[in-house]
């Protein structure tokens, strides 16, 4: 029970400190501590010396938070926050270990690296944003060619409550790390949704000829490999939306800062995160039904090919037997 409590505290430490690291040394302490707490333990049992010891899994995936915040918080009265899509997944620990990225982060101000492939800057100019995204790309799995961005202007308004202006500007009572983190999360999720909206549109565009072929000819002439690739794209999109970006879930930051609930609700409504996530989910459900039908078609094709092969073998064996009889 004590071991479980230790791991539980370690998981909470990761959640509580996901936005805190501002430098490589501080972030390394978070990773090292969480890796020790989350590493599986093994109690020795008498008589098992000859048994192979299980190999401990690499601690990096468990110790890597959903995002990291690097750099210094800007102190200007009006800031520009920009979220840029970089790829499928960012290896945040590798980015921190890369010495060439540190000066770019310093020039960009406050930088958020989201592991689902989004880079958010607060207070950076366009040149600094482009240079930072290019420098991060070597540490990205599945870099993208989509030039997807979402930007917003942030105004410091200490005499008012957090709100959204008539022109979409975000007015914050203070420029503390918590509020800027919440803005970065919303912008990153909006960019991730934009990517998935485009990929779903592309998937529907790809299956349109196949649906037409089924409607007109009653059969699909799509090769099995292409069909399975289409199924894989649909499953990858579903995993990314539900399991990685977690667009429809409340940020963990709100657990310890419930006073920011109203700000998050306003940001979520401004960028229509819930409505867009619902539309994406409905499209995924529709593609899921089509995927099942496509898999049935693939199974029928394979079964038909197996039947043809069996018939051909039987015919070949009969021909050999007949030839042997005639040869006598």
C-alpha cells in the first residue's frame, strides 16, 4: 500500500508541476524525481533466483508531462500569443537537452511545448516563432506540412475581471503563469482541432470515389493495401483526439486553481472547442461505421482469393492425377 501511495504522490507531482519548469536543470529534476517514483518495484521472493528478472520499462514516457513551459514570462502590457502546429508528437525531454534551442526560447519569451505537436509562444515576433518551430522539428515525430496557426492578443487589465473583448482580444487581470498557461492550452487545442478537421475532410474526400463505386457497381475496386491505409488514418485520428490532445477534458491546471474556471469557460466558448470537438467526434463515428464496412469488404476479398487458390490447387491436383493415369 505504501508503494502505491508513493507512486500516487509522484503522479500528482507531475500534474502539479507540468507548467513549472523554466530551465533545463529544473525540468530535469522533475523528470528524475517522477521517474524514480513511477518506476515499478519488485519484491524478492525466496526460491526465485533462477527466474529471469523483468526488464523495467523506460521511464521517459511516464515522466514526460503533457506540456512544458520554458523561458521567461513577458511583462509587457499587450502580448501576442501564437500556437503553431509542428507535427504529430514532440519529444519534450529531447528539446530541453538540445543546447541550440535554448537561445531561441530566450528570444521567443515564454514558450509552451505540447507533446501532441503544438508550439505556443507568448510575446514572440514572427521571425522568432518560425525559427523556433524549425529548430524543434528534428525532435518531432511525423512533422507536418500544414501551416496551421492560431493567434490572439493578450491585454493586461488589472482593474477588470478576465474576459474576451469584442475583437477577440483576451483581457487578463494579471500576466501570471497560470493564466498564460490556460491561454496556451486553449490555443494549442484549437490548432490540434484544426489539424484533425482537415484530416477528416481529407479522409471523406478520399472515400468519396469508393462510395460512388459501391453505389454504382456494387463492389469496391480499392486495393487492399490502400483500404487498410485508410483505416489506419481513421484510427490514428481517433486516438489523437481522444487519447492525446484531450480536447473535451478540463485542463489539470483547474484542479488547483478553480478561480480560473470562468476564464477557461470563456476561452472555450470563444474558440468553440466543445462544439468543434463534437462535430469531429460525429465525423469520426461516421468514419468508424464506414471503416467496419470497409474491413468487411477486405475480408470478403481475401476469402474469395483463398477460395480461388483452393479451387486452383484442387484442379491442379486433379490434372496431375489424370496425367499420371494417361501416362500408364
